């Protein structure tokens, strides 16, 4: 991990259109930004497309960074907004009225052996609108009001969508747990 002051020195070079500094910034932050983009994408290729588009926005709007908060946080926010913009253009947000068959919202899951990459795969399987709201709330820390403003939906729709996303995830986790028990019994 690179220190914030080193990152700020690289940023100064980026502001002076130093291509080597821009490349260095990209190389340093790309792995972390790809991880953020993966939460909004259905696969790695899509995440890389989002990340590339995000970095283009970073380099074309460098003057907008006001040094309020960390540079990495500002860039991460651009990546998240790029992912959301992509889905708003390509796939309109539609809240289905029906929960998928078999989803129980009161289920609990306590498997501590689940790795983060496995959980990421489950999140990537969520419908786009569920995945966006879940990520913005549970991972990025947005409020339902902020999610509503960002996605162009009401706070109530955000809350309902989050509840449904959690239900779908819990259902997937419980199925995973059942499969693991079957494998152990074999």
C-alpha cells in the first residue's frame, strides 16, 4: 500500500499531464478500483470496462478534485458513479413486485468459512438493480436518501430493494449451506 503523501505527489504530476505519473497512478490504484467495480459488474470483463471508463473520467476531470478527503476515495466514488451510470443507460431500474420463489427474508446464515471471493460471486448473481442498491448501502455506506438521488428512485424503493436483495442473498447462502452439508455427508 502506498502512503497518501506519495499518492498526492503522483497526483501533482498527473495534474501537469505527466503521462508516466498517470500510468503510475493507474498501476497503483487499478487493483483496488477493479475490486470496487467487480461488485457492480456481472463478470471481470465488464468490471474492467467500468474501471477503464472510470479512469478516463478521473483523468479528464482531474481539476475537480478539491483535496477534501482522500484522493483514493474520490477516485473510488468516480468508479461507483461510472458503474451506476452504465446501468442507468443500459438497463432501466425496475423493481419487481414479486420476490423470487422460495426466498425467505427471515433466514439467517452463519458460515464463517465463506470467503470474500465466494460472497462476491453471489453478489454478482443478483439482478442489476438489487446489486446496485445492495452495494451502495452495504458496502459503500450510502444512505437510502443518497441511493434514491443517485439512482433516481424513492427512498422507499431503495429500502424495499435492499430488503429483497438481502433475501435473495440469504436464500443463495442457505442453498450453498445445504450443498456443503450434502458433500460432507457423501
